[in-house]
C-alpha cells in the first residue's frame, strides 16, 4: 500500500469534445472497430500530422486537459498538445502514452495534461484559449474517447503526509528508538529532532555529501542570492517561486537548484547562519509551491520534468540535507519536508523516468540510486537502490560506445552523464554494493575520453550542444583524478600545476567517429577534431564531416556550439549545417534528421570510416550520403583530412552527384581578424596565423561574413550569449562531381604562404606539390574515391594516398602511404586502415 499522500482536488470538470465531435469536426476516423472493450472513439493516426480540434474558448478557470485514450497491446507513443491563447505565446506539452514509457498499459485511461506541463505556474488557469491542436510522435495510432476540461486545486507540497511518512519508515533500525517513541505518541516536533540527531550520529551507509564538493561556486553569487539576485535577475525584497514561474521564461536553471551550491559552499566556508537561513527559505518555498506530479509525468513542467527532478540531486539536495543536520538556522520543518520530498522524487522518477539513450536517463537513475542508498530506513529504499543501479548499468553499456564516447556526441552532455554515472558508482563502492564490471570499464573510459579530446590549452571542443566554444572542465578532470588516481587527469584538472602531462597524442574514437589529431600538449602545439560519426542520440547538429583546428595558442576553425535553448533564429542556426565547417549544396543543409532512422543516429561507425596514424601522417576519412534538404537528386560527400605532422592539414573534398549545382564550403573561425584574398583566406590572432589555400581556383570565390542577422551567419556561442565571428564561404558552381583539395596552414609570427602546384591530373587521381616560403615542399598524390574507390580490392591494394616531405635543401625527410581495402574495412578487419612509412 502506498503511504498516504494528498491528491489534487477536482473542483469542476466538463466534456469539451466527445468521440462523435472528434470524428465529425476534426476529420478523425471512427475508431470503434478494434477499440479496447468496444468503446466508441475517434482514431487519430500520427501520419495525419498536426490536427486542430474544435475549441469553445471558455477555459478561463480550467487548469488541466484530460484525453481519454485507449491503447491495444504494444500501441502508444507521444501525444503533443498545443494550446494557443489570445495575445499570448502558444503553449506546448508532450505526454508519453504506453509505448516508449516505463509504464506500458493497454485499455482505457485518462491522459492528464495539467497547465504546469505547459510551462505555467502549478495550477495556473489556461486563460482565453483560441486554438487546440494535437500531434503524435514515435508510434500510434491513438484512440480518443473524449476530451475534458478540469479545474483542480493543488495542495501545498510535499504531498506525502506526516502520517504517510511514519508508515513508510522502518522504525526498528538501531538508533531510531527516541524518534520512534515520539512518533508513537504523536509528538511530531520531537520526532523530527530525534531524526536529525539520528542522522548526525549515523555512520553507515558511508556518504560523501557533507564534504565540500569541488563544484565551481562564488561567494559573490551567494551574497547576491541572499538579496534575491539570482543569475543576474533581481527578484526584489522577497522571493516567491510563484513569481519565478510566471516571470522567468527559462526557469529550469532555478528549479534544478544549481544556484543553491553557492549558498551551501559559502556556509561551509564560513558557517555564517545567514547562508543556511537563505537555503531554508529557497527550499521550503519551492517545496510548498511545487507539489510532486499527481497522475502525470511532469513532461514540460518547469519544476517537475523528469530531468529537472534528477538534476536537483547532482549538486544540492543531498549535500544541503546532510550538511544542515546540525545547523539551527535551517529549520526542523524544512529539513523534514526535504526528507519527505526526496521520497517523492524517488517514487516519481521510478515511474516516470526516461527510457534511455540520452543524459536524461543517467541523471534520473543516479537520483533514484542515491536516494535508495542514502536512506535505507525507508521500507522501499532497497527497490530504489537496485532499480537505480540497474538502470545506470544498462544505460552505460547501451549509451556509451566502447571507445568511451557518450552517444549524444556532445562533450558537455558527455561530462554531465559521466558525473551522473560516477556519483552512485562511488557511493556504491564505498558501501560494498556491487556493480557490473562494464560499469567501471565504461565509466573510466568516459573520463579518459575527455583527456584525449581536450585541446592543448585545456579547452574542449563545442561539438553538438556543448555550450560555448571555449568550454573548460577542470572540475571534471579533478574528480576523475580523485576517482581513478590518474596523474594525467590531475594535470588537466590543475592547469598543469600538478600531475603528469598526458602521453596520448592523436587518437581515433572509431566507434563514435571523432578523430583527434594532435602534435603535443604545449599550448603552441597543433590539434584538430574531425567528425565522421553518426548524427547522435540527442542534442544533435547537422554537422557531418565537420572539422575544428587549434594551433599556437588559438582555436582557429571552431564548431560555434550553442548559446542557449531560446527558440529563435540563432538557436536554429547553431544546429544547422550553415554553422559548421562542411559543405552545403544549392543553399540546402544536410538532412540526417529527416532521412535516417533513430537507430542509425547512434550507430557504431567503426566499419564505415578510415583512421590511421603514424609518426609522419594522420589520416581520417568518412562519407555523408544523406542528401541536402530541398535539393533534388542523390549526393555523396566524401572528405578526408590529412595531418602532416606536426605542421599543417590537407582536406580532400569530393561531392558526387549529377547536374549543375552551387556548392559552398564553410569555414567558421573564432573571433579574430580574417580576410579573403581571391580564393585564399588568411586569419590572424596575435602572432598566430592561419591560411586556407585551395588547389582548384577556377570558378571558386571566397567572402567573409561576420555577425549577419538575416539570414543568421557568422556567429559563435559564448554561453549564454552569441558573439560575431568571421565565417569564410567558398562558393563554386558547376557540373558535378566536384573535387577540391584545401591546405590549412597554421604558423607563428610569419605566414607560411603555401603555394599549390598541380603536377598531374588524371581521371582517378591528382598529384600536387605544396611549397612553402622557406623552401620546404611536400609531394602529395590522392586517388579520388579515397579508400573506398572502386579499384580498392585486396587484389589491387595500391595506396590511395602517398606523401613525400622534402626539406629546404631538397633532401627527402619523410614519406608515408595510406592503404585501406574496402572489402577488409566492411569485414571490420583491424589491419584494413593503415599507414606505411618508407
């Protein structure tokens, strides 16, 4: 039996649409045939797209929409509901029904869409509604019995009553005797005092939450929070969560309670009770204003989306709860309400948690596991602990490639997921709770992956939704160093003051398709990241075959990242092909999101790409076959990136297709001075120089765009804002196939001024001499089609790429050849991709 909790009070309810109305006025089919239990209904097939439902507009005092939904075995999906109101922004909520949810069901149920799941304050009325629409995703069909409008009154949180808490607790545990006697005689204040004393004296389970964590924090931010100034916003003399819900358009940051870490750390450093009192005020106010969802999954809610609920356990809730045990300024009632609310979090996430494949699942399961481990006194805690750790074990095996990269392919969300996996893993280990071997293996691989990925200056690339282009994660590396006793992570986490310089140089994450080319670890060294991977499990950008470079202390070519999640032209730009260093055709972007299956978005690409590294040369290659949105015809973009160690890069582009097309090659720079001179581009930042020199210049033009607003172009993200930055656009128009070779040449103090001379052009290959002002030269021969050209069989395994390097005195100083047989690659043979030095 569930412990006693307060439900919503239904004050009024009326039918908005019946099955006959839905079928007649919304164009839906009669769904009675095949309906569960033969109930009359209308049949909505998501293939119809968005459907507008009749709406009478009289919703002023209603705060929930109820859809009566019937599902048969295996049916379900997501049903999105959109509400438009007079003179106000539209509201959208999505509910998971049956399939793709943790609660599979069949038959008839009420699907509740409360106003808080549309981003409104809990229990707020919809107001004057003018339009109501539905749209289905990832499944269907949906049988709709009727649509009702409901007026509810929400209780103040927590919903779990004091009596319900007492019933849920195992009072037989040693040390709880005094609190139990107080509970038996109904003396609640004494019971709470007894519980605080019990936790202060408790030694097991071993928990790290009261220690000073390494998360970045600010005393200045804590002092501002004491004056109700949070994230730059002044909430006035008194802070009310109801006001925050109404006035802050993106309040997820507030509801995740990250800002409370500043107050907690300030208290830990000073023991000043005013910080504890402010923590009490914020947390008690939030609990009262944000009762846990009742009868729905909170999707779209600012306070109770499953991700937001899980995030409260990343930095603050458990840390505050255990740190405040002996602090009088943090009141008994608030502390006890936190204890009750944490039970509500576990129950909610157990039922409504995400299904898998993204950072959401890891963060939500980490909260379930930690609550289960931290509170063995709750009668249900063993189930939470086991299920939380089970979900984490399944998720880390399923969503992390063997090479250690999370399948969202975003360094930012990779780190968020790794932290979520790490905390329960550490606490479980400290308390002798076993986890599968793959959990430890993949977790360490996740930390080590970021060592291989980071730029020489300690910044991380902003691939996919990773925030700004100069992201630093020293805290993450310090945590990794502590967990694994890793001196290389310590070196990165301490800014090079402690530990040991990493040994790894160039490294290919071949499952994830992220290829890192590196000359060393000094800030003056060269580094690049080449993306030949899949679309990604989440937070995806249309950026196939994109490239980033760094040299001489400066990131030159960058993935602009993403500034924020505002629904505006900049957000759409950052996720589009136009914001990445790859090709566009006739103005059309890539379209993996439209033409590929969800399964392919997170596939292992190790058998689809070429990667090999040597003392002389690194080579990576991949293909994009998905076409370009709005452009008819079939296209294949093949790109290879060569790093002639340790000096410069060569990019080989081939675009196959038919007919005449305009092709744009985009090169996004960090904010710096960039000019176009004919078909060349030159960039400079201080004494660091960077040049882009194409081989074939006929019909090729170049221009620089910076800070353009319509259409958006020439920007990079510095979270949470956008900065104007130069983008070089090379444009070529002609009959396909298009073939081009680009030299990307960084240098210090003086430009290298490379000159390209075609030695021989054949139908299947090109030979090029690349000369430099200092007299050095390199000879390069490239077979079109690369390692996947038609003649690359085991019987005819001629090298598809050869390089000879000559010093200024004419002596050959190095030579290498890249080989890869298509048949061997497809079979996954380890020796298929290789570089031979001669």
